[in-house]
């Protein structure tokens, strides 16, 4: 029984989500192999070989993988899938794009967003916006899984000494082509990888107040900035800052929620945070039910005072 983890990388280094997927794959009980499909991705393959717990790295190199087009990556996964009991993807935009294609071609039922490996064929995953946990048993010969990274610790990036095996790269499918990419540049940590997040809700009142109040606190803490869906829908913050069921799933060491009531959809995206601090003037706000520390206060007074105290 061997699991194959599909690595996310930039051709030079391995992305953090892959490390969580390796931990989940190890929990299935067998060896763990990692597939690195990229263009001139030798450095990424070497980094994958150093991950603790990885027994072998498969490297498929070709220009057709330069931009990780889902059609080409899925074809490469299928080309090496024989003999694997589990095929594991991070539950990221890329993983969610490739995994269903692989599952469909293998004629198996994908198990999505798993948060726990109960046994090699049984997994837990959240349903109803995280209000219930479903236990799913798969009878398929090959289990295609996507892993919710916030539920698993990251595997160590050092300590491994896996062999790197070069495999034949599949030809370009010709079904899609890369046109362009618009990347948001920020000096702040990326939201899903940040150790500290400061988030604002509808109570911020305006985009000006959102930035005026939260930016100094985020600067002091070295934090990423997030927002509730209500704040995003109101135009206070851009879509890529949204935390929640329909936004990004995060689990930082510290999550500071300012003026966020705590709707179910938002809690689904941040309730796995190690420490949750809530600042809200409504003592009945649901956010206080999940907060480790709660401050019943006007955020426009409390947050500036907190910044001064830091």
C-alpha cells in the first residue's frame, strides 16, 4: 500500500500545502511517494526528497508542465497511477482542479477536503459549513483524496533522503494553453500561510476605516489581513482577503477578529485557528462562543489602544 502525493511547487521550491498532504498520506499507513511535474523542476524535486517521511520522488519534466495546466498534470498523474492505493492532492485551487479529472478517469469517487484519516479506507470530512463531520468509507481500489491543510501538521522539510526517479513526461494534451496570470503583490504574508491574521467585518463601516484601523495592528503584529464575507460584499476589502466557507480556509497561530459577528460561514474558515481573539461590542455575537479571548468593546477605540500598547 503506497500513497502518491501530487506536489504543488513553483519549479524551484515546494509549497507549504504539499507538506500537510504528506502528513495525511503517511496516516494511511503505507509508503509515501511524491510526484513533481514541472519544467526544469530539479530544485523542487530535490526539495521534495528532503521532506521527512517521503520514500521516493517521481520527477516528470517538460515545458508542458511549466504553468501546471490541469489537463497536462492530470494526464501525468494517470500515467504513473498504477500500483498506488491513494492519490493525494492538497485541497487548493490547483488540487481541486486536477483531482476530479483523475478520479473521473479512474472511475472512482473522490473524497474531498478530508480532515482526518481514520483508517486506510475511512476518512472524516466537514459538511454543512463545518457544523457536522461526515465519516466516509471508500470501497474503491484507488482512493483519490483532497486534503484540508489546516487539519494536518506540516511534514518537516528536512530529514528525508528519498531517491529521485525520472519518469517519462506525457505529451502536451493540447486541450488548453496558458494565456496569462495576474498576481497580487503584497509585502504581507500570504493569507493561508500566515501565522497571524487580523480580520475585519461589516462593523468596520467603510473601506477607509477598514484600512485605517486594521493596518496599524497588522503592521505591529507582522500579520496578514483578512475579512468576512459581509465586509467583502460591502466593498470594504477585496475578494482575495475573504475568510470563510466561500473564501479561504485558514488556521493561523493567532486570529484576531475585529467587528466580526461570527456567522457560520465565517467560522467554517477560521475555527481551527490555534488562538482566537474577538473584539466586538455585541456581547451576544456568536464569535465569542469560539473565541479563546473576547473583548466586549468598540473596536474603533479598542484596536488603536491595543496598537499603542504593543
